[in-house]
């Protein structure tokens, strides 16, 4: 991949938490960043614009609304991405065992964490240059093999579904010229991770971006943690 020209990353779901930190990290590394929020409210991402200026472009996308995805695709027509990073995700009724989870909660979690990220990829993947990277924020909880202690049952299922759908997507690529990554960022203190999580955002996201950078150029799909270690499916 060319390194002497401005590289562009699209971060989907960057209003706060890990997505916001991803946008900040790519900006810090000199990249052009297109980052999405949903709704029209001001978010912490907007505060980054004071220092980033034109290198940060804020777009709007609720990943669960296909019409908004079509609009974004039209707005980005002709753009070239070195990295597409789908970060958006939710944890709904996460503490409940599956028997207590509402149908609505289960459906929303599966749609937002598994179906919608794949729709984003299927819709925008052609913007990613050959040799670029398509990255999805998975979770260590998405590992079926590592699920020996339960907890966060529906969330785990949604990330395991995401991982499986990425495997199917990867198997359909005629020429696997793009790097495909599922990332487990660690348990991080965000609104989702909560105050008791093991890691500060600053202990996760720079390492995640390092992993993406190191892996870019390798073809095929990998499920990796923030240290670049292979996660068991
Ligand atoms: N924190 C952890 O310990 C941890 C561990 C493993 C994996 N992850 C994963 O990392 C990702 C980010 O998590 P986080 O900890 O930063 O969570 P967070 O603080 O709750 O932030 C979630 C982000 O996703 C966005 N989002 C949710 N639903 C969306 C939708 N339908 N369309 C567009 N954006 C949407 C949110 O936007 P709004 O502000 O509009 O709600 C927000 O920007 C998620 O995929 C999560 O599953 C987190």
C-alpha cells in the first residue's frame, strides 16, 4: 500500500467510546478521517474538529437504517479508503440469561451487532483500495471456544454471529486482496464497558490501530486481540 500519500480511514460509530478514540488516534497519526455519528446532536467527536480541521469529516449514519447507508454511499462516491473500521455496537439486556431476554432486545442486539455491520461492509467495501483493510469491532466475548463461564449471553451470541458472518463474507471474496480483521479490543472503560473494566481507552485503541497497521497488506480474515494475538473462534 502507498504510504507517501494521505491515507483515509472511515470510522463507523465514532460519537464516543472506542470509536471516538479510533478517530482521534488516526488523526494523531496524520490520516484523513471520515467518522460517523447518528442523529444531529453535538457529540464529543465534534470537539475533535477544533484541532483536526479539514482532516476530520463528520458524516451521519444509523447503521440500522438502510436508507441512511445508501445516502452515505452516495456521499462517498469516488472516495478512496485505506481503512474501513466498523465499530458501532450495543449491549442490550446484557446481564440477563437468555430465557429472560425480550424478543425486542434480542432482535435489536442481533441487528445492530451482526446484521448492520455486515450491511455497512457489503455497501461500502468497494471504496476500500486493494491492499486496504476492512475491520470490524468484535469482542473477546464473541469467541465460542472461550465461552466457558457464560455471562452477557445475548451480546456474546451477537458477536459470535458477527464473526461467522465475516467468515462467510471472506469466503465469498473472489480475490482476497483486502485485509479482513475482527478485533477484540479488551475490556475497556467506556459507557458499554463500565467503570470496572480492566483497561483505559488509551491502553486499547493505540494498540488496536497498531494491529490494523501491521496486518494491512495480508490477505484473508483474522480474529485478533489488541496485542495482535489470534483469538480462538
Ligand atoms: N468497551 C468494551 O469493553 C468493549 C469490549 C469488546 C468490544 N467492544 C465493542 O466495541 C464497540 C464500541 O464499544 P464502546 O465500548 O465504545 O461502546 P459505547 O461507549 O456504548 O459506544 C457505542 C458506539 O456505537 C454507536 N452506535 C450504537 N448503535 C449504533 C447504530 N445503530 N448506528 C450507529 N452507531 C451506533 C454509538 O453511537 P451513539 O452515541 O449514537 O449511541 C457509540 O458511538 C462495540 O462494537 C462494542 O461491542 C467494546
